[in-house]
């Protein structure tokens, strides 16, 4: 099925963006806004913070579009840019708030998604956003985006042990939040 006559194909929009055509940039932004915002909301504590990450991410998209490999899906490339923008924001927060990322603690955690599956995506997102920035970032990278602890450590400049520790503490914080709202099954399942 072809695109509507007034909506250019993605390749045409990207070509316009490469020429710094403002209308093409606006079309790309509008076309991927919903998807991009959903990625950013997982990493930012507030909607305003997510919008800041989103805008920084799109700025990077527009300045680095010449590095995009058109043989690969654009959405995946965009997602990677947005995650990196979120990581950059996290690093800025850490510098400004002088938070130290906590070091090494070995963790053995069994995953059980039974009770979490009872939560809607929006509810889960709300609880994840209550986590501290360090815990939220590691939780999202590991659980939501499938990064390994080694990849997380490399991206954030922390040790693998710190990544594991932050994930364990994020899960514990979520367990406590869920326990307080009568999701005791999750708290029991993840002991």
C-alpha cells in the first residue's frame, strides 16, 4: 500500500533532512514523536525531562544523519540515539547533583514477571520513574532494552558490579513500591 499523496516516503524525508530542509526535519520529528517519546519516558523522571531528552536526541539525529546506514531500520537507529541522549542526560544529572554511583555488590536475582504482567505499561512506567536516576537508567537498559551488564558498565563508565548492584536495588525498590500498593505477589515471587 502506498503512502498518502501528501505524506512523503521516509527516504524522501531523510534526504530532505540531510539537506537541512526544515520542513523535512519537522515531518521526521512529527512522524516519530510518539515512538521517541515512549523511549524517552522510560528514562526520564518527568514528562518534561523526557521531552528534553527527546529534543536533544532529535538534534543529534539531525546532526548525525549522514552516519545512518539506510540498509538498517531507521527506528532502531533512532532508538539508539535516544538511549544515548538519555545516558548523556543522566551523566549531566550526576555531575550536577554530585551523586556517586554506588560500587560493587554481588546480586543473585530470579526474575518473575507474573505480578508485573498484571500492571499496565503506564502503571509500570510510573513506578519505574519513581526510581533514582542511577537505578532507573540501569533497570531500563537491562530489563527494557536488553543490554548486558558489561554494555551498561561501558556506557555509563561504572563497574559491572555497580551495574548489577543498581539493578538489584532498582528491583528491590520496585518490590517495595508494589508491596505498598497490594502487589504482594510480586514481592513474594522475587524474594
